[in-house]
C-alpha cells in the first residue's frame, strides 16, 4: 500500500476488517480502537473473540449468506464483544470476494451505534436477544436459534422494554443506539 492508501485505511471513520474463513487477515486502526484491541495483534485471530459464546458465533455464521452469494452487500445491526467485556452495538456491512463461498474472503465494515454508557450494560442473554431483534427476528425465531423457549425470550424482551422505557423493539434499539450525532 502506498502512504495515502495506508493512511486512508487506518484512519477511515469505520472499522474495516478482511477475513478468510472467519479468521482476521487485516484490520484497520479504527476497528482496533472500537473493539478495545491492538490492531496489530488481531491478524490470525478467529472472529469468535468478538462473540460472547461459541453458540452465538455459530448462530450468526449463516445470516446474510444468501445476500452475499448474490453478489450484493449484506448489512445488519449486531452486537460485538469489546475487549472490556461490554457489548458494542454496531452497524455491520459485508461484501464477499468469492460469492460461491462467501466466508472464504470477506471484507467487512463496522460503525459503532452508541457511546459506551455504564447504565446500558447488557447481560450475555440480553445482548443475544437484542442482536436478534436488530436482525428483525421475532421472539419465536430468536428462541429457536438459541434453543430456548419463546417465553424466555419474551421475558428478556419485556424486561429490556421496561428498563429502557421503550414501547416496542424498534424504540428499544433506538434507545440502545443512543443519539446519532
């Protein structure tokens, strides 16, 4: 990379990551800062480190593959695990370099959707439910993915709605994301 390309990559206002088979091959400084990691130590690491459980990492694997196989850009909102252990809500976008095997080479961007706010710390279960809601899943779909009862998911969802004084899932996600500017 020439100096300008390297500067643009490292200082882009988005976290940028390239993976091969879900292993980080390259990432920019912004991604490292966003996730609380030294970016020089991330290449060679599995993306599993950004999920609170092996199950969450497995469950998110196939989401959006049909879009990537078509050559389009996939986008959603999801939770990543910060180095401190807190949840980080991000806008995620991905483009594959190999539509026949989308996860073999993937370029991803991440934009943080909220500042770290101590009163907004979520439990691992709450993070998983919020991530499902951010993907547009119903409580029943989230429950099926996690191997839990829909009632359990409804209970978690109801507690979150009360805690954040939200009337519905969309309002909850907006409150968790915080102000855009």
